[in-house]
C-alpha cells in the first residue's frame, strides 16, 4: 500500500461549486495538492516505491488505484496539472516519471479529465520569481503562502496548484 501524508490547509473561505483541481509532482515520492469543490486545499506526498517482492508494474497499478481513490474521495476532478520534466539526471528517474505520466494520462483520458503538463521553469518562476529556484526556495515559497510542506515534492505540487489557480491554467 502507498504511504501518504496529508496537510489540510484552507486557502480561503469555502466557495461551493469550485472546480476540483489536482496538481502532481510525479516521482517515486509523488507530491500532490488538491483544491476541493468547497475551496479547501489539501496536500501531501505518496510513495510508490516498490517492495522487493513487487513486479515491475506494481508501482503503476498502485498509482492508478491511488488516483481512483482520490477521485472517489474528492469528487469529480475537473483538471490535473503536473510538473512537465524535460530532462532527468538519472535513467531510473526518467523511466519512473515516464511510467507515471503514461499511467496518469491514460487514467485521465478514460475518466474524461483534462490534464496539462507545466514546465519546471514556469512553476519555479511563478512561485519564487526565479526560474531556476532550488528546493529550499520552493519550500520557503510554499511556507510564505501559509502551507507546511513535508518535502520539496509537496512544495512543488502546492506551487503547481497555486499556478493553476492564479493563472487559470496558464490562460492569464
């Protein structure tokens, strides 16, 4: 089973009928942030690290199951925004990211949920004013906005969600 940590944070007074938005920082430890229809923002991390007895596809099956459970718990997800990584330091990280992105896009297509990749520099620039901000700067930016991210994965997901909310998914 995947391990998750939750940090509920109210961004503003609840406004029923808001779109349910999900932001993801894909990786073995995936950061996530979600705005529910009542305006409540929750965030956390979930680990898809395989156990020594798992086959190669188990992390992706767990990821799909996690998405399904999240959609069941949060209600109909309107849109998913995820960090679009174009360059990876390691081959394993690239493979994991590609598998998670393939699983995410397949799930979203089947569920009829809009999805969009957001370039890393765009997220960092929006959060910190600097397109090449480091992990500490991203954590500090999330804290300055009233969140308490457990790690840089959660901080990145929060930054993606705030970018999506404040730019209406890049329209503004």
